[in-house]
């Protein structure tokens, strides 16, 4: 499956210690800035399919708001439970923008988070 870069947000919108959900070519992407490094993972916990963007980022990891599992942002590896790793995406700066490489194919149901009703 091929991947292509897409511009997402301006780099100055993402400050250290923050999480930002974006949709990129249909994919639910979680942008994170932690300790000066930029990361992009899928915005879906591999355990209960919740949105990770409503969780917290700390020391290079994101914590699931539903059950507390922690995932390394750099690798997607679960470091706080026996769960599958997160899908990660390559990032790059394009001038003032953050670009993320996501699959060219549209995401399947297994890639979409379950959202609580408003």
C-alpha cells in the first residue's frame, strides 16, 4: 500500500506537550509534540478503539483516556499494557506546515475510533 504526504496544520499550532486530532485523506491522525519532537500516530487505541487525542501526552508517550494504556509516540509500542502497537505515520516540515504520510487507500472500519456522542 502506497503512502503520500499531506499538509495538515501550521507548525506553530502544535506546542510541546499537546495532542491534536486531524483527518488526513480520511485517516484519523493524532499529531503530538513531546519534548521537542513531532509525532503522528493513528488516533485510535488498539484496545478499545477510543480516541487517543482526548488523552494525555507525557515523556514521549500518549495515555489512553479510557483505560490508561500508554503508547510510545515514536514507535507505537504499548508500554502500559498487553495491547497491539499503534500505527505510526512519517512526518516532515514543509515550510511552516506539518505534513504527514498516510496510506493512499481509505481507512477501514478497523482504523476508525469509536466516538462518544455529544
